[in-house]
C-alpha cells in the first residue's frame, strides 16, 4: 500500500512540474513580438492568451496580415493561420526566401515568394498591395528572449534571416 501511495505521489509531482513548465512557457510567449530582417518592413506578431495570434507587416509598397491559432509542443511555438475568405486578396507564405546563384552571370537572385494563390478560389484581387500571410505549421524555437524561426525548406543560404524579439 505504501509503495502505491509513493508511486502516486511521485507521478503527481512530475505532472505538476510539467504543467508548471508549460504554464511558464505559455506566459513567456504571450505578448507582442517584433520581427526584424524583412527588408524595409515593420512587422509584428501578437500572441494572445486564448491561443490565437495576429500578424501584421507593412512597408512602403505592401501590407500583409494574418490571424490564426498557436500551440506549444516541447519548446516549439507552432502557428497556423485561419482560412480567410472575407475578401479576394493574394496569399503569401511566411518563409525566408532562398538565395540562389544564377548560372548565367553568377549574380544572386531571389526565388519568387508569391505563388499567386488567392483567399477565394478563382477570384481576381482588386489590390496588388494587400496580402494574406499564411502560416502552415510554422515552427519557432522558444529561446530566452527571442523566437527562432525553423525553416522548412532546404536552402543553402537565405536572402535574409528573421530576428524575432520583444
């Protein structure tokens, strides 16, 4: 009987510690984050306590936004955008563009970031400056004071790297 009680006690302590760690991690990421590294842009990521997020990016040519849900697995923050169909706009994916060498003149070129998807199938957007930024299982390692984006493609080198901080 004593061994059973001891086992229950040990399991309860480990369960409480794990829930406490998850609680600390969740509270660590809630709030406003600044994303540096996107040239000429002001970019923000807001993480809300109800497991939703809001993303906004603006520069002198375009505006992008997204809304969705987040979850934590291990030490990773995972973002997924909601389906957006309130208006017809172009969709881009949150990603770091790869650098590639051109075989012709060895100059650096950038792979196109726009895949010309739209929020509503077969629609024609009225604006070419407004985009919905899609997060698809986008993963970020939760560091002490920053989030580190985990790239899901296999580039040799990136055109720019994100720095996500408070």
